[in-house]
C-alpha cells in the first residue's frame, strides 16, 4: 500500500507465527505486532522504532523468534524482543554492522534452512553476507560479509518471499493445523 507520505516496504512473520514485523522504508517506521494465527488478526503493538533519515527497509527474525534484525541504509540492527516493553526493546538495539557513506545499502534478510540469516547489500552483488548464529544477542550473532559466492551477480534488493515458519526447526518441515486436528511427532498427513 502506498499513500502520500507513507510507503509500505516489507512485512515478515516470525518463525513461530506469533509476530509480524513491518518496515516502512523511507518513512523510517518499523513496527512489530502480535499476530493471532487462528484468526489472522494483527493485534498488540509490541515494539516501534523510527529512523526518519536512515529508514527501516528490510526485516528478519531469528529462528527462535526472539530477536529482530532490521536494515537501514547504512546499518544492520538487532533488537531483543524478549525485553518485555517498547522502551526496553529499543534500548536493546545493537548495531551488527555499519557501512560508512551513502552506498552500499543494507538490503533484504532471509532465514535459511541451515538456521543462518543471509543478507544482500548493494555493494556486493556477487556475494551474500551471513548472520551465522542469529539466535545469539550482540556480537555473538557472528555476522560475516561475503560468505556465499553467487555464480551470477544478483541485481535485486529482495530475496524471494518465503514462509518463515518452515524454518522453525532447521532441516524439518513444519506443519500448522487449524481447528480440532492435532499433529504429533510420527503422525502422517497430506499437504494440499
């Protein structure tokens, strides 16, 4: 959606399907909301941040859904969503990476089946950067640049849209049931 003074940039769900994060790009707004997966309603605002000059462009959740990663033009930020309130979450802001100057920008983030978060930057079209331990707060998340070589240079800002709930447990397909059906370990089901 786009209206005067408002540009919707990105929306991602947490791997546990309980949170939705929205980055509004040049407007600078970032919001994390609770999500009721049984009704599909976005409810309580858990956290909001505003960076009017840098903007919040892309977002991604850690596999355990406790940390939020957000990119601005020059920053890769991490927020601890377990802190309990907006003020404490804002104070938990950790700068994972900072790029001097105006280019390159930090671009999209994507949780992968191996439990790492991969990231695009404008300055590295032949490589992906990685957050190797995304469930760890602070520098322990082990951010590295140029970790995956791409045979063909990547020219976009976005990764393909993927359902983050598929990666709750690395290397395991996750299924969610609505209604009276309960899926247990060892059960079989048909996906349609």
